[in-house]
C-alpha cells in the first residue's frame, strides 16, 4: 500500500514538474529569433499541454522586442507563433499606438491584423495629430495598411471634416498615402482626389498638403482661379501640379517637382506656362539644387529662365547662381557664378556676369596659402552692336603664422566693392593692384610684464589704382604701424576704460600718374611723399548707481603731417568726443547722447530715446534727433504696441522729417478677435519718399475649429481672393509686400532705439 501511494505521489510530482516547466517555458522563456515573448494577465492563465496554447483573461499584456500588446483576452499558439487578442486591443510601438477590437499577430512575419481600428499619427511636417479609423488594418514594420478608413485632424468625437478612403497606407515618420479619397465637410462630400499623399515629415520646401482652389481678382489678371495638386511619393519624388485660370491671361499650367530631399541635399525643377489669350504667353523654367557630393564637397544652384511673347513685345530673362565648395580640415575651396541677362523686343539687351574662385590651404608649422580670382563682365547690346566692360581681380598670398608674428607676401588686384553695386560715375576708383605686397604683423605682444597689449605692423607694396576716366596712379608704398591694442582697465566694479592707439608712418616713392590725352597715354612723374597719422579709440563706462550708466567715447583720426596720392588709404581728420547717459529699469529705459567733432567744429545730433514697457500688453518707444547747428529737432520716430483687449493687438511705427515737413514712414497693423470666431487683420504702410502706400491689406478670417476661411483684399495691388485651409498641415502663407519690406514695429526702423531700450 505504501509503495502504491509513493508511486502515485511520484507521478503527481512529475506531472506538477512538467506543468511548471511548461508554464515557465511558455510564460518566460518562449524563444523566437533570440527574443523572448512575455505573456501576463491580471486574471487566469490556462495552459493546454497537448496543444501548447496559452489562454489569458483580464488585463492581458504581451511583450515582444519593443512591441506591447494589450487586450481583455488572448490566446497564444506556440506551435504557429501566433497571438489572437480580443476586446479593447492596443498595439503599442515606440512611434505609434493602434487601438481596435480584435488583433491577430504573426511573430514569424511580424505582421498584425486588427479590426475596428483607431490610431493617431504625427510628424515633423504636421502641426498636431491626425486621427485615423479603419475597418481592418494590416500592420508591418514598414507600413500600416487600412481598409475602408477615414482621416482627420479635427479632435472632436464628431469631426467637422474628414477624408474617407477605401485604402490608406501609413509609412511611419514619412507619409500617409490615401487612394480614392473624398473630402467630407460634416456629412457633405465636397472634393474628390484619385490619389492623395500627406507628408508627415518636414520637407525642405514645406510641402503643402491640401491646397483648395483660390478664387480672386486683381487689375492685371482680372478674375482668376488658382488650383494646385500636391503629390508625394517619398523624399526623392514629390511636388505640386498647377492648373490656373486668368480672365485676362488665359490658362496657367505647370509643375514644381522635387527629385531629392534628404541628408545628401535638395533638388527641384519647375516649369510653368501661361497664355492662350490676346495677352500673349510666357514660359518660366527653374532649377534649384543643393547637393552634398562627398569628400566635403557641396554644390548649390538657383537657375531661372523666363521667355515672354506678349502683345506688348517679346522679352526674356535668364538668371543663374551657381556655387561649388569644399571644406576640409586644412583647406577651403569655393567657386561662384552669378549671371543675369535680359533681352528685349527691340534687339536691345544687357548682361551682368560675376565669377569668383577662392582657395586657401594651411600647412604644418603655420604656413598658409590663399588664391583667388574675380571676373566682372558687363554688356549692353543695341541693334546688333555690343559694348563690353570687363574687370578682373586676383589674389595670391602666402603667409607664415607663428606665436609671435605673421609674415607674408601677396599679389592682388581688387575690384572696387562699391563699384560692384553702383554706377561707374559714382565711385572714385575701379581697381587697385598690389604687385607685390610684403607684410609683417606682431602677435600676442604684451609689454611691461604683460600689462600693455601692443600691435606692430609693417608692409611694402608696388601699388596702383585705375580710375573710371582711364587714368592710373602708381608708386611704391611702405607703411609702419605701432601702438596699444585694445587695453582694458577695470578700475573698479563701476568703472571700465578701454584704449587703442596706433601711430602710422607711410612713405610713397617713384610716384607717377598716367592719363589718356586724345587716346595717347601721358605719363606724369611726381615727387616722393610721406604721411604721419595717429588713430586712437578710447572709452569710459561708469555706473555710479543703478539704474544709471554714463559712457564717454573719444575717436581721433589725425594726419599729423604729409598726404597720400591714393584713394584707398585716405584718412579724413576727425576728433570726435561722444557721450551718452542711460537710465535702465524693467519698465522704463531712457538715454541722451551726442558728440562734438573738434576738427570740423561741429556737434553731432543730440539723440533722445525713451522706452516704456509696463506690461506685456503695452510698449511705447520714442526717439528724437536734435540738430545743434540748426537749433531744431529734425526727426521724430515712434514705436507702439498695445493689446487693449483680449484678442486685440495694435502696432504702430512712424518716422517724421520736421525739416521737410513730411512723414518718412508710417506703418500700422491691427489684429482683432471678433465674435462668431472671426479675426480681422489690417496692415498699412506709407513711404514718404515715394508718397505712396507700400501695402494696404485687410483680411477677415473665420475660425472653423480645425479649418480657416479667409477673405483677403489688397488695395495697393487691387486684388481680392478667398482661401480655405486646414490648420494642421503646412501651407503657403500669403504675406503683404516683399521680403525686403520691413515694418518699423518689427524692430527694423529704429536700430539704436532697439539697442538701448530692451526688456
């Protein structure tokens, strides 16, 4: 009897051990591809020893790699490596959470199937979340496919709008592809797209997703309808197709195609044709490229060509900006080409070409080389005849830099920088040439046990200048400079003094001047010259007590003796003493500044500035300029920002010339939150120099929760248009004026005031 009892107990123990072994194996040691599958439940766990299935009830949690599955109940098929979950199912991954009622997960293929799904998607190219629903979802590591789904960015339970589609593919972190999609405003279908892609990554161009038709009217186009269809296949292929109608100019059609947008660069080509009416036609083509070529090489281009065949006459424009560069640890190479050409119907035209190449290289022991070349070529064409003006510049320089000095030699011909931006007649010289220039400069010199920083330089060159009238001034130039280099004394916590002062001696030898007389060069030999000059910069900053600051400055440019025959190194005598008293507190800031030039015997303007910021809702700034010689206030500037009511903001900036008795500039902007979800914006700017409005725009926007409907009117451009947009997706903002138009209250008009009066 005892032996039978012992045998039965042994059998029970073996069964218990087997069950425990299987349980441990299934619960904590189910291995697949070197990864563990962990299954837990708040309720009961049932193990079927014959099939190897595990059943779990209540608060089920299954973990595999970085995947977490939650459900009310689950069954795990260990033989086929399949999991079946039912009830309040959640599939949680690092970049997404998918909710549904039933899910099947295949651990072999890592593919899941879920029914009655809700999920949320976001990305760098979206402002907020996109909410998706679907009848059935097939989910892999690369893509999530939804059958019979909807998508919206409206966060309401019953969204204001949604897109309905039979097929939605989500590529995590990249895009959402929607096929055969219908746009519903509430329950009313309004738009249909056969294929729509929604980028959820930030693209270089900030690709807009939904561009609903824009209807408007202006003086040059008449009534118009502008439409755009955005497509997106991936970072290497996305863009926009345009189809527009203009009452006066006909049909416009075109495409902006981005063929690359990744860490290696960005590239876009564009083409647009407008015409089909009595107005004529125009074609615009463009190419933009930014490219990392490897080995530290970079390439950039911006090319545009416009041809017009109009009733008013034919014309064409070609603009090109190309740049190639390479940046390495010990070298730098860059080449740029800027070209602009214009051709007109009367066989006239003009062109402007500017090419530049520069190269620098450093070697061991402080040795460095710089090479460069510039070419400016201006052309005018009339009746088949051409007039070309060409200017060349170059640079070749070798330097040796040591801890205590720098020495080098350079050959240089320099284009006058001012000439590159102006007419020839408005400049004093065109080119300057050093052939060669030898130079030496001290480094880190401090005298009197390091107390006084010093700077010494020396140079020699064979120098010449070429002037617009064709004459040339040439000679040998030697220069020696020495003095104190930016010494700072902190006398006490309230007082700081700075000083820089250098003495310079110039010698001019073998001077000659060549002037064209009747087409024949006439050379005039001149005597030797020399010049001794002093340049000093000093300042005293004293804070007697908070919130007061006193600043004194002294500038002395003094030609002690002699003169120079050249334009490049001319020195205008100046002995200027400046002073500023400043009062600075949190809400109030004020300053009063002026100066006196002892050499010219003339006072600088007395400038008074006052700023008042009692709160975030009010800002007032004022500046007045007083001319001491005239004894009159010459200019007044004001800036004002106020938020008198919640949702209201008023901004104003002005500049008034009291001598001319006219406004230099007037800017005003108003934003008002009105009832019924309306926002009113008005922007107006007046330019006193042209006595005209730069812009006068008004916009009325209706907030539709997740959408906006805006009616805009521009009085200057005589244009009115209506636009509808979805808030969550990037879209093109229409701004009044151009990029160069800056508003006074945007801190562009009174720079000194901004420097002094700060929060």
